[in-house]
C-alpha cells in the first residue's frame, strides 16, 4: 500500500467498526491486518492476519500478506512457510511470488530468489519493482548474460515512467550499483523521497520546506542535543563502522541520543553502542509517527539518519520531521533527493564542486574522508598461514566486496590480469556457491583455470581483518566501490587500488585511499588501473614500500582517526545550528 497515514487510520476505524459487529469477517480481518502493518502495528497486524487465515484457509492473499509481515519482522523461516502456502493456493498470485523471492534473497538463496522474481514477472511483466529485485539477484549471482537484457527492460520502464510523469521504478539503493548519469540518480532518489513524503500525514510544507521548521522547538541548552537514528545498530557494516564513534563526542558540548529503528540482535556490538549513548530509545515497536513524536519530544538540535535508502529503512520517520535539522550520513552513498533532509555529510572526493548541483541537500565537506571507522577498537590479530586460507604462494589479488558490486567490466580487468600473470590468484568474497560457479565459468571462457578464483567465506570482523593481511593487493570495483571492505584492507596493511567514477558510490574508494595516504593508488582510467596492478604485482619492492607506509601510518592517518573525525562532525553540527539561529537556510559547509 502507498497511502497517507490519515487515510490508513480512517480505514482502520472503519474496519474496527465492522469487526465489532462481525468479528468473524475474514475479509475484513485480512484488510485490517494490512492496514495495521502499514501503520507499523506489527503485533496487531499479525493477530488480524492469523485470525483471517484461520477463518479462511484458502485465502492465498492473506497468507502472502502474513508472510510479508513476518519477513519484515525478521521471522524469515515462518514467512517462507506462509508464502509457500500462498503460491500453492494460487500459483498466479504475483505478489506472493515476489514476497517469496524477498525471503529467499534474505536467506542467501539467490538462485531461488531469481526464480521467484521471474515467476512474478511472468504474471506482471511491467512491475518495475520486481524487475529491480531480479536485477539485484542477477548482479549478486554475477549472471552477466541474463543481467544485460533485464537492465535494458528496466531502463525502458524507467523511461516510460518519466515520460508519463510517474516516479521511477528503480529503487535508489539499486541505483548505487548502476552506471547512471548524476541527474538520473538524483531523479530516482527524489521520486522515492516525494512518494515517502506524501504517505505521511505531514503536509508537504511540514515534511520538507523551510516553512515547517519553526513548528519544531530545538532545545538549545548549553549542550547541543544530537540524535543518531539507524536500523543498523547491529552486526551490519554501518554498525561496525560507528561502534567506537559515540564515546568520542565531547560531552561538555554535546548530548547524544540514539534511536534504534529495528529490533536488537542481542549482540555485544549493539550493547556497546547503546552503552555509549547518553539516552537510547528502541523504536522498533513504534509506528513511524510514534517514532517521530519521540524524537520531537527530545527537542533535538540535529537528527542524523545513518540509513538513507538501505534495506529496512524507515524514511517516513524523517519525512515526519523528528527534528528541525536533519542530516544524511554514512549508510547511503548518495543524495536522498529528500526535501526533508537538510544536509549530506561527504568530503571533497565524494562531492567535487561540479557535482553539488545534483544534491538535494546542502553538502558538508569534511577534511580527509567522510567515513568514520572503529578499527582501532578491533585491533589486528596475527595473519593465518596461506595454506589454512586455501591460498597459493604466488601473488594474491583480493576483493572482499559483496558480489553484486562485481560488474562485467571490472571482472574483465581482473581476468586480464590473471591472463598476464599466470601464477596469480584472485581471492573473492562470494555470496553463494552459484556466484562462484558463474565467476569461474567466466574465467574458463577466457581459457583460464577457474580454480584460480578462490572463495573467501564470511567471518567475524576480527578474523576477517586478520586474514586480509594474507593478500597482496586489494582491487576495487568500478561502478560501486568498496566502502567498509576497503577500510578493512587498509587497516590490515593491504594497499587498495581504485579508479573513481562519477557517482558518490563510485568515489568512496578514492576518499578512503587518499585519507590513508596512498594517493598514487587512485588512478584515472580502467587501463591505468590494469597497468598499475600489473606493475605492483611485478615490482615487489614498490608493493612492500606501500605496505610499510600503511602499517607505519595506521595509528596516525586521517582514515582511522575516530576522535578527529567526530570532532569534525561536531564542528559541522555547530555550524548547522549557528546558520539556523541566524535565520539562514541550510547551506554548503566546509570544515
């Protein structure tokens, strides 16, 4: 559903009245459950849908909606049972196939997810959302031959939507993995942000413009009150990056309040983050309006969204304006396109001056890199022997990016290096056995031994950092760069070779490498990328020098200076507030 909260609340009242007189009305219960789910009332929605399914065990749509709700609540196993039941009851129910694909994807069964999305598309061929999910699955599986026509069809649907004045069917998060003009990326994000804004009960003025800000009363006490909101305060890349961040805030000048937007995973990382906040609110059981109201009651000076458009985001909370100054940072690599987001924290590599016109937010340009890191808190264990890691003794290229970042052009460069260096191997983090098989098939098509592509299993952060040291050179992907994985490699003393593109996501590698002091590994073209990698593989003295520089600068370089970066953020927050107090709109800030 895609309706304003006021419409949903009115619908809920109607169904409540109907069910008061007809409590066994299965259709009303099923619809009531959908409305409750959209309002964020997960427990009530589950009760309604389960009762509807009990009353009408042949209602395929009810089982589909119940499965989708459970999936969103984190119970993928039970969700899969209900969704399987839905497609058995009605094999032509496209939404059930799509929902089942989401569950399979979340469970790492990418091949099965692609099958489900294809079944959904066969029933609803113009559904751009499902097609985007299929594209995402094909990227993860590295099925390049199938991906090309799917991308072509997605571009057709996007062009048709634009011509008709409809929102783009492309999800902003998916857009980070596509080679798009900057204007197209901004339009995709803006389309989604506007759709989010109109589904809130806030007016367009309250949801985004300067006119809405005076209604909110920031605290403006001796200490500025800063809120950080995320659903990733857990074992997620964002959680790992920020886990040591909050304790570095100057408590004499800033009060830090955290907002957990998804349920706790019970991890030590989560406990540490919560413990480092002055106040922490678990808003996972709150509706979007309740969450925004909690933030408003806290009278924040600045609210930082650490998620953007990542999976499981709750952007309607920010559309409802939890604070008069709202900031996008870290989790989403690009503009949110949102009128309700005032600032985007970046750096000069990510947002060169000629790119600022494609931002909907005012840019905040930090010195060094924008990315906070917590690697000093993790340390670095001894490197395991290569034999234990399944690696040869020859030169080892590595890339630990998720496999959806491996585009065909990047893979072509990597395989070209293996052709020119017969003793070299390529060490990759792959998301499924099918992905590894597909990559090895691409290598075999070029006459290479597919076994030279070696899979790295997922490990806990400490073990992963230790094994990183066994690689010789990290090769970045081109369309969507390494983020956390590049910082991991640099902390482990492994040089990272990157080639920046046009988009924010394609320039993160350069931001990180520059902050680590290895500017010479930022190259301008794919051909220079290939020749630099080749030269480093053939010149062990130069490579050793790079590794020694990384190791010597690990404790002093800007990239791993957590306290220094937090100080830059504090300066930015103070300037945002000062501008607002002077009656000025959000504007470019350079720290």
